C-alpha cells in the first residue's frame, strides 16, 4: 500500500500511450507523489500495475490500525511526521520520506502529502448502515471518496477518520492515489 509516484505513472504512460488530462512529469520529481489525476486515471494505473485502489475501509484500517488512533502515528498531531505545513517541505514530498509517520501496519504518507482516491463512491451516511465487515461503499453515486489530507491541510483534515469527496473527473495538484494488492 503506497502512494503512486511520478516515476511509476510515467512508466504507465510510456507503456500504454495513455494521455492524461492534467498530469505532467515533474523535472527532478520522479519520487514525488503523482498528482493532477482523476479517479479514473488512478484506477487505470492501478489496473495496469496489477493492483487496485483500496476500499475506503481498507484505507482507514491501514491508517488507524486496530487501536483506532487519530493520526497514523498516534493521537497527538506532530508536523514532523508528515508532509504538512510547518515542516521543511510545505509542498508535495518524496513518497515514503516521513518514516516516523508510519501507521501501525507500516504504511507511509497516510496523513499529509496528497489526498488519495479510494475505490468507493461517497455516501454521507453509508457507514451508519454499512456491513460490519468489509464495507465497500455505496453501489453508485456522484462523487468518489478521498482520504489522507494534503500537505496544505489543517491538522483536522489529516485525521485517519477524515473523509472528503469529489467528482471522479476532478483533478488537483493536491490529489494523488495509492494502490492495494
């Protein structure tokens, strides 16, 4: 479970000839998180790589662990553990740079760096009525879910439980993706 990098996305573009709408390779940014990708572009990459986007429940479990922590590293916000405002980066950082911010499962960049597309459609009340085990989100919707917060976000948006949503066609310099097996 790792954030997709520019190098990985460039390999996909080179191998498939796919023409992304907004993503561009960044000079000297091979290990930075790939951004400016729609949900569909993230899904296409994951499929090409033999992976998939994680479900929202999988993403949250990987971030929080079994003890339900607030941030991947614990219950107190620490800007030194993530690519967020207030540390030396203040921008998208190299993927995996903040090892002290690892989740209980060893997943990196689960808070800060970039918002991450997950597989699920968004439903505001979905978790109040979802199955207790392996919920996979609503069957349809207008928006897809984003998790993790970006480097520019206030700490409240970096909590493991924070949910955001956008139209699947939305692209932003604050949005990337992560793959699951």
